[in-house]
C-alpha cells in the first residue's frame, strides 16, 4: 500500500469542498452508514463521489486507523485499475480516509429484474480485466456494487474488501496469490449466478459449470465472507441497503 507522506489539503465546507486548491460544489449524500459516507461533488460539469471512511458508531473513533487503512487500501486498488473499461476514474489527490472517484450515471444492477441484452458478457469482460491486473473483487454477491449506464454498460464500484496480489511480501507471496485466485474464482461464480437470475436464456455450459460451487469457494465463503458479514450485521443490524434507501428518500 502506498503510504501518504503529505496528505492533500482539504477544506470541507457547507456548500463547497476545496481539495488542494481545487473547488468542488457539494451535492447530495448518496449513502451514509456506520462505515462510510458517499457524497456527490460537482466541478466543471463533472460529478465525483467522495467516499469518506469513518467508523461512525459508539467508540468508533478508536478504530480510526482501521478506517484509514480500508480507505487507502480501496484507493490503491482503484489506482491499480485505472484505464480499465468499466472502472471509475480516480481523482489523483487521495486523503488519509477519503478519495474521489467519477460518478457513474446509471442505476444499480439491483434495480433490474431483467438485464439489458449481452450485459453479462460485458460484465465478465470487466471482471476479467480486473483479474488481469491482479485484483480479486470479492463483493460481487451484492448487485448494488454494479452500476448499469443508460447504454447498458457495466461499471464496478466499491473495492473495500477486494484483495490484490502484492509482489513485495516475499514469504507470503504464494499464500497471497492463492487467496486472490480463490476470490477471483468466487467473482466468476457470482457473475454466473446473477446471469442465471437476470438473463437465464443467455446461460452457457461454462456459466452452468461455474454456478456449481467448488469446495474451495465454499471454504472461502465460510472463512472470510460469512465472518465479515456477521461482524457487519452486529455493528449495523438493519443492513446497509435499507439505510441507503432511507438517506435517498431524505435527500
Ligand atoms: N462512483 C459511483 N457512481 C455511481 N454511484 C455510486 C458510485 N459510488 C457509490 N455509488 C452509489 O453509492 C452506493 C454505495 O457506495 P459503495 O462504494 O458501494 O459503498 P459501501 O461500501 O457503503 O457499499 C452504491 O451502491 C451506489 O449506488
Ligand atoms: Mg457497496
């Protein structure tokens, strides 16, 4: 992870946000929960999402280093994926616990009962390009992390729990690569699973073989994903999706 020697200068005003001298107009809050706030910022006809990580719960301030770590980890992954089609642009100035990325006009895949034609071929291409850069996405079970543009193209957002290969951790390299590969396989499983639900007539033999879970991906589910969801639900019992809908209807 790239450490921040001199974080950018941020002035977070009621109406404006100034980041290293660049002025952004504040827009609505997309989502706010105990883990992070996503706020829209506008500048010269462009819209960005500022994702601020703050553990906003009782005694949460004691976990500030964790919030910073997660935020920097996520922006590092966005940086690694810059230039990949289907990944939002990352604003170069990254803070200790926040970053800005391009707002993608569109709807969440959650809002689609039926996917646009060939959508899953395009999504698979994005996911494979992410894998080619050494990243395992890990959060594809949530369709809210896939944005569908009005043209029917997919964008992936939210890399908070993703994992990336790290060439520098020598002794652990094999383990690290092995874990990333397991996560990548899980990603492909989730693409096929969503396809089965939203575009069943487009399912291929390969897709059917992916939805049959392997023992390794079952292991990943029980060792990593389930414990993570349990912790999240303990701190935030109602679930983040409900909160999002609430904050949307309030804004
Ligand atoms: N770059 C973006 N473009 C469009 N919508 C976004 C973007 N970033 C976040 N959102 C919206 O905000 C929601 C929450 O953002 P996300 O990064 O997934 O946060 P969380 O880690 O809390 O799930 C998304 O499901 C999406 O609706
Ligand atoms: Mg999300």
